[in-house]
C-alpha cells in the first residue's frame, strides 16, 4: 500500500505527510465493528467526484442480499462484499487527498496564493471565490459581488458561482456568533487621534472591511442551522431564507461619471527586454498593446534596468531594445512612464526574471562587499548599493551619485525626441530595493516572511562611519552602534526589548538612532532627486514609496522603523519625505492602493496591520504640502471589489478640495489580464477612472 501511495503522490510535501497521517487514522476508524453506530458530522463542500454517499455506507453495513443468475439458469443468493468496497473507497480518498496536496503545493509555489501551512480545500475555494469577484467573510459566509447575482429558483433563493466553477463553499457558523471579531474595527477609529483636521473618507459601501461587514454581521448571528443539499455532479446549496432576505443581491457602487480624469497606465512585463537589450517577442507585444489601446488606456510603464544597459563596463550604455520598444509605443499613440531601475530584479514577490546589478559592480562587490546593505549578522544584500557609498569614490573612480547621474543623463540624450514630443510623460527614479525609497529590511533571501518586523540594514563600514560621526556630534560617542535587542527578521514587536510597548525605541538612544537612520533615507532621496531634476528638466519625476502596513496598530510601528520611516505612534514619519518631494517638485507613487483590512486580518490577525490607516496618513501628508500622488496596485487585481477599492482611493468621496490621483499604473500586463472576462472588467475600471459613465452601475 505504501508503494501505491508513493506512485499517487510523487512528492514528499509536508501536506502529503499530513494526509498520510489522516489516512492511517481513517483506517483505524474503519477497522471497528460494522455494527458500531456512526454519527455523521456536518461537512464542508468537497470538490471531488470520488466521495461516496451515506446511503452506500448504510448499504455496506446491512450487507443486503441480492439475487444473480447462474450459468445453469438458476438463481443463487450472494452477499455484497463490504470489505472490498471499503478498500476501494479508501483508495479513492487517498487519491483525492494526494491530488489536493499537489494542488496546495502548486498554488503555494507558482500561484502566488498566500496559503497557510495547514491549508485545506476550503482555503483554496475561498481564494478562488475572491479572485472570481465573490465576497468571502471570515466566518465563511459567501455571496456574489456587484458583478455576480442571486438567482431565485422555485420561490427560494440560491447562490451560484460563475459558469467556470459550479461549486462554492458554505460553512455553518456557531449559533453564538453575532458578528465579526472586534479586531476588524475600521482604521478611522484607531487613527482619529493622529489625523485631526485631515481628510478621513466615508467608508465605501462596497468595501469588504466596512459596508459588507456591517450588512452581514447580524445575518450570521440569526442563523441557527442551515440545510445543505450536496450533489456530486453539480453542487447546488440552498441558503436559509432568513439569511437571503438580509443579504444584498448586488453590492452598491459609486457612480464616477463626471469625476476628474485619472490617466491609467499598464506596467509591461519585467522581462520585456532581455539581457542583450533586445525586445522579446515584439509581435506578441504589439498585439497586446493594440488590445490595450482599444480599451483606451493612456500608456504603459517600463523598467529601464541598469543591469542591462550598463552591464559590462562603466559608461558603456546599450539602449537598443528600449529604442525599438519606445518607437512601437509612440506609433500606437500611447504615452510612456519610464523607471530608472538601479536595483536587482529577482527574489522578490512577483519577480519572474533575474536581472542582477551590472557585472562590473558585482566584481567590485566581491572585493569590497561593504558597498551593499548589511544586517547585524553581517549578511550582505546585493539587491542595490548601500547609501553609505553615495559620496564614496569607489566605483571605478566614481561615486554612486555620479554613476546614477551619468546613467540618467545618457537616457535623456538618447531619447531626446521622445521627451520633446511628449511620449515620455513621467520618469520614476529608483531609490532603493524594488525601486522604492526604503531600506531592504525584509529580504526574502535572508529568511524574512510576512509579518516579520525585519532588521536594520546599517552595518556596512560606510554607514557605520556615518553613525559614529553623528554620535560624536551629539556628544554621545557610545551611541555609535545599532540596537542589540531589536530581534531578528521574523520577530514580533512584543518579543523584543527595543520594539515592545515602552521599549528602547522611545528612550534617548532609541530616538537618536531612529532619527539618524531615517535621515539617511531622506538625504539619499534628496540628493538623487537633485540630479534627476537636472537631467530631466521639464519632465515630471516621481518616487515610489511602498506601504509597510503590518504592525501599524502597535505603538512602535516596528516594520516601518526597520524600513527607515520613523513613524511611531507619537510621530509622523512621512512628513520629512513629503517635504523633500515638495522641494524638488516630484510626485509620490504610492503602492498599497488595493489592500483590504479584512483580508489582512483574516489571514494574519496577529500582524495588527492597518493598510487603510497607513494609506490615508500618507495621502494626507502628501496632499497637505501639495505633492501630487500617483499610485499602483501591489498585488494582482482582476475583480471588481479590488477595482472599486482603488477607485475609492483615487477619487475620495466628499473631499471638499476635489483631490484625486495624478495617474494610476496597473501591475501588470500578463496573459490573465488578456482573458476576455478580465479584460472586460478592466475596461470598465478604465472608463470609471476616466470619469466616463458605465451602464451597469446600481447605486
């Protein structure tokens, strides 16, 4: 039997081992006397055509007799053979579990599904339901979004999914459950003391973290029991009439017709240009761009990789592939946003190609690894250059500032015609890992996993030299060190003496260190933007800022502190960044637009995350000083719930000043987006971003 199992499974995943243990337990249960009474328990919907019904089990237990014809024409009585049927049932169940284990492992590895270690088929169904545009509450209540509908059948209402999937999971909640957890409170309550006098938008009626939650919480408490009709061929589940009466058939949506025009760009694939600086699959790309043009997008965004253009020798630039790409975009009458990407590609979430830093930079790094960011244990991160060498002449006779400026100046000269005719509308300047203004405090390659607090990245010799100088100027030379009680990458704030409530982050040394650490970040951005403004005079420049939203509801905001934002509960860590952007007339490209508080709390309730609170703090900090805001989604987005969330952020409801996003960039062009259903939904989103009317709005 073990050999059969190995053939069926073929892998040694952790989930497979768990299923084997469950199989063994199942065999022990089946070995009991056939006369023992079995008490059936309520089961979740199982996507499996191999499960047996209770009627067949009863038939096996009673050993009913049946008559068969013999070769001689007589009739003989024989008993059915329950043991053989049980063995076949066990084999089918093992086969089902093996397939489930493979599905889970594949989704974790290739599907970007954030499944917990002990995930089951219900987690997969919930993830697929959300991706299809359904709303799945933490208690398991599932209902269609605006794009789906409830269909009455014979006087009672039933819920059905889209034609691509005829199965949805329904879970009976405890009778005592009267609503969702108190931890799902809105971020507006938590941050009201920090954001007096600034815009706090009205919760969106289609926001799962507000309206949907409040509408459906009473329903959960009122339902004492539900009747489920399971049919293996095509599952249809009847929902309690009282539940259906209180459940909205369609989620209300805002009408964005007549609102300000927000341009929509689509980010091109990371590997659209190969390491030889050649355009990959120009014919296929041209077809996709024509489709995007037909739905009236405004343009595309593309990374101009330092590791490709200046790969082999200093000041030896190769822009060949980019020139062909830009000509293609201009012929389609689209516009361009370009990113000066001074970081490595590969190893982060969503990276499907590997583009290292230039070879000659890597050679310098082998002899002098201090040019890279370094953590307390001495591990180097070659994703980007340390800010400690910004003014150190160690890159073949040039400082890092000079290297960046020479690259930007070469780009401006090479593509002068595209600047002159307005094809290039914006230049985003990469300032750190993933092109974002932050320290690489959460590197996956060093073992970090969400929601770890990360580690400070200031232990290369050049940044430590700057820390010593700052401590001496402060009159406290013994402060020239990083914290030794700040935990590790996957620690939680309360587990450390530095980030816990009342910890060292808020004493004299802690405030000195965090001030210095964040000032290095702001100074780096300030100097690079001075050079970018000089190179791209007359063109809008922008800076990308990521949303470090986990541990936002703690006093220390530990994940933000290690990333370089001194944004503890009694301090605004983003004001200095906004003042720097305002000084150079730069725009802010802020991610985290589509994050949903409900999803974060459901998957990682211990993270005390608050993406809503962080988003509105950053947006208000920028708008207060007149910094325009561009944005992009951080995670894949194809459903209407997600698009509505972005729209609500892009054009805040009832804002007396009429503030809105400067542009929005969709992450990113892929085959999934090109699927007909997803493309139709995306076209609808583009129209609403443009302030056009759509016909299926139901307010």
